[in-house]
């Protein structure tokens, strides 16, 4: 009996050591990055003009990616906007971008190079069409732009595409019935202040800082784009079907709107890439986009509207396999 006691103690000691080893292993698994490694390498992200929402969003997203994927280097590229962004990704000059759904559809319907390789990652936020005039202007509708000097955006921009569609729906030919200027949001406000243009179109998230700043030093207002015109847009078919009636809330640009909401049109923005992009990288980048919504949204108001419930709807683009993996992983 006395000889059995040491054997019992030794057995208990061995069991205790084994349990401690298991606990230590679990702690290591929890504390150390033993799972799938963060993707590495370099990717390019095409953004937009320096004073536009795309570029500001891109810079903040780059910061978020640096925290979540420290081995991945993101290079940001300037662009004129949606149409150029789609082309860059489709032809391999950029890996990821943001573009409006109508620009994506236009590129696909035209059968341009690489269109079949385009894939969606997430539906982000909506762009709202702004038609800005001096408060003293007699322009009350899009049709009133006839014979005026109007900035309609650079040729590669999303705003140019929308402006041409809107003008056509209002019965105007952008090449004949107005004097179009290929200016972007960086120069539009200054030209309006100097009375070198009578109006300008802009399509961007709410709010766009360049318009907010313009309203502080120059008396402007936003011309409404009513539901009747939206109906005529839909009758055009093709990519115009991606426009929908929307209302710009009264507090978007308080000085310009003076307490009144403004009817306009909106179009969804999509985070997109190509079919051949690495699935693991795309999955993690999509995760970062959704997880960083509040952080980015504190500086880019439009980003607050990124919603997991609607992000999966990237029409007209099919989902990238990596993005699909992400949405499956978070499905309740």
C-alpha cells in the first residue's frame, strides 16, 4: 500500500503536465497568427480626382488595409473617374477600383477589352447627381441649360456619362444644345465663381467637400432632377436603367439648400476587380471594406452607408470567388 502512493503521485503529475501542455497550446493558438497568412505583394487601386470622394475613400481604405494586411502594399492611382477606372481594371492597369454601376454596364454593353473578366466585390454607397448653378441663375430645370456653358466632366469620368444621359432625357444634345466643358470637380467651382460657366454637373457621394466649400464663399443652389426625367432615363434603356430617383437631404449642403431637400438621381458604386485576382486576397480585402465602414465613415460620410445586407448585390457584375467566400463566412 505504501509503495502505491508514489506511483499515484507520479500518474497525477503526468496528467497535470499533459493538461498544462494542452492549455499552453491553446493559448499559443489564440495569441499567435498560426492561421492563414496575410496576403503579400503589391496591388494597384485606381481612385479618382484629388478633391473627389473616390480618392478620399481610397486613401482611408489603404490605411485600413495596412492594419489588416500589413504584408500587402497598395499603390493608389489618380483617375478621371468611373469610366477610366473600369477600363484600367479591365485592361490590367489597375487591380481594384470603385466605379458607378452605369459606367460598368456601359463598358460591358460595348464589349470593350477585358469586359468579361470584370468581377464585383461589394456594393458600396450611392453617387448623387448634383446640378449646381449660382443662386441668381434663371435655370430651374435641366431643360433650361439650353444655350449655356456647362461643365460636364472629363471624358473618362462617370459624371460625363451621367450628364450626357440626363441632358438627352431632357431633350438636349450635349454636343449641340449647350457649350460643354470637360472640366472636373477640381476646377468646376472656381469657374462657376468666375462666371466662366453657367452650371456644372457632378456625381458623387454625399457630401462632396468641393461643393461644401464652394457654398461657403459663393451663393449657389442645386437644380432638381425630378421623377419625370428619371422615367425618361429608364426609357433610354441600356445603362440608364441603373439610375433611380433619389432625394438629397436638406442637411447635405445647408448653405446651398437652405432647408429644402432636392430631387435628383442616384447610382450605386461598386468595388470591383478582375476574375484572375487572387481569391484569398480578394476575400480579405472585401472583409476589410466591410469591417472598416465606421472608421472610414467618420471622415467620408457616404461610407457610412456601406451595408453588409446589400453589399453582395454587385449587378451588373458577378461576384468574385473571393468575395463570395467572405459573404458565405459571415452568413448568419
